[in-house]
C-alpha cells in the first residue's frame, strides 16, 4: 500500500499548514461546529497544569437569548460513570467493599440467572445484565415519572440477562444504577450525598451537582432537534439516570476532577491504574474499557475518556497521558458532536496534521471513475454514488450520507472527522482508504 500511504501524505501536505497555534485556531474549531444563535458548548484544553484554551459559544437559553459562558453548568450524562467508578474505589480503599464481592451481598434480590456477577463486572460492563435504556417503554413512557432507586431496580429486574457474565463488554446503564445502590449500602449515604460530600466538596468542585429539582444558578437549558429547528428537550426525572448519568458540572470543575483523579488526590495511583486498565474477557481477549472510562487511540496517542448523552445534552472529555493533555467539551444540544470538537481541539493543541475539510468542485467526469462499491475486510460494502449532482456514501443497509470532495481523490463527511482517499495500490486495484476520528491507520476497501 505504498502508493496509498504516499497519496495520504500528499493530501495532508496540500490541506494543512504548520504554524504556531493561536487562540484563533481554537476559535475556528468552535465556529465550524457551533452557531452563535443556537445551543452550543463550553470547552477547556489544559496541558501540564496550564490552561491552553477555555471558551464558550452559543446560547445557554434560546428563549431568553442568554449566551453560554465558561461557568455554565451542563448535565454530564454518562461521564457520571467515572465518578461512580471512583466512588467504588474510594469505598474499596476504606475496606467497605471489594471489587470481587458478589453483587448479591448488596442487592440480594436482583436476578442474575445463576451468573456470578461481581462489582468489577458492573464497572466494566461485562456483567451481562441488560441495559434498561434499551427498553422502549421505559424510554418513552416512564422516565418522566418520579421514582426511587429500589423501585427502579424492581423494574429493571424484569429484564432477562443479555449475555453470560464476562462474555463481552456490553454497555449497561442498569449495571451502573446497581453500583449506585451498592455505594449507598456500603457508605450508608445516599448516592447524591456521597458524591457531593466525599468528592465534590473534597475537591472544591463548587459548581458540580447531582441533578434534581433544586435551582442551580448558571445552569444551561437543554435542547433537541426537530423538523422546525430547536425544541426544549423532554423532561426526565433525574432519579432514573442516577449513578449512570445524573451529574452536572462545568469545564473548570471537570479539569479539577480529572487532575485530582490521575494525581492521587482522591484515590491511590494504583486504584487509578485499575480504573484505566483493559478488561479481560472469558475468551482471553481484552475489552478496551476500565471503570467508567474507555481506552482508545487519538491519532498516534493513547487516550482515556468517555462521552455522555442525556435529554438535551451531549458531552465528551478525554486525557492523553503521553502529552498530559486534557480536553472537555460540554454541549447543551443532544444532537451535537462534542467528540469531534474535542478531537479537533486536541489536534490544534498538539499541532497534528489535519485536513481542513474544505469543499472543492470536481466535474462529473472527474467523479465518475471513483463511484462504485468498495468491499471492506469485514465483507461489508461501502457504496459511493452520484444523485442529482451530489455525491453520497452508504455502508451496507445504513443511512445515506452526503460527502464532499476536498481534493481530486478525497472526500469528507460534513461536520465530521471522517474522510477517505481513493487511489490505486501496487496491484492496480482501486482502494478507498477510510480515516475516522483523526486516525493514522486507515480502513481499506477494494473497489469491486
């Protein structure tokens, strides 16, 4: 694939510029994704204990035309899970529980169908316990209803196990609500009390909260998309997300949080290492997930982080150990894309070579030879085709996506970090090289 690699390098050289990073470079990332007249983001980028960039763009409240600022408070969604994981590690260090404890020690009536489910299985999403947010009736009809944790667990107990314990990493919000109950039993405090007293207060996270009915100054309103534009997000009683997604915070508090977590200010560094280690599965393979934290690659760097999504909000935050770089993006629009924004901010900070994703015009004659079906190693087909003068991509039976040319042999997906190049390999085969999330290693597909 030498020609393909060379083609990629030429592409990057053509569409990136090397220069000293400025605030304008970060601002341009926010401007690409966020309109000033709609919901938006607050972001922070820190490195080696210093803030490289902190900003906000968009509105905290559209009706009142109140702009977001860097002190705006957002729901975190599933970023909550890393707080829950740390709370479990705190209790383990205090001798109040063990990661190897069977969950029936704390929730004796919760069915596991003969599987030996431990606290660690819940933390790593390897318990096999079903995910309650996949229950359409709960999602559509019950989330607005006030409840208690015990009533929720009675409801969740009706779901059959999804897998055998340890068989796979299968995301389960139910598992994290169970962890919330275990924290309450072991600590003799409610989950909100433990998080707010033992974590937020201890670390000085004065703008972080457990969600509920209380008035929270500077809290951003949450929005969803509709055919007619933005609408207020549907209400959800915050007991339902509980230890899986109920917390709120600011970008400054998020930076305080992750600095404390990795530097031994809350739990030992050994406990932190457990939280960020891959999880062994029954077949000997490893899931790239720890305790409320996922493990992934960002360009050539190892990254640790998590995203979140809850009615009206999506979030993303990660840490690059090799560069001591932390990025957090909080978005008050649940169709937003904080993951790509966070990656692009990291790319600016690290001066990574990134396409500018600027559309160029190509003639039909230039486009036609690249159209067709491309087969991935998995056997899936990614098809690219023209329709009414525009170019689209479809993988398998999935959605049709508009793609835009950015050179004579490359295309990008609008407001996305996904793009591909098309060239010929040494065998003369036409190859689509697909890059996702600033990856350096493409996913090749051969034209059929």
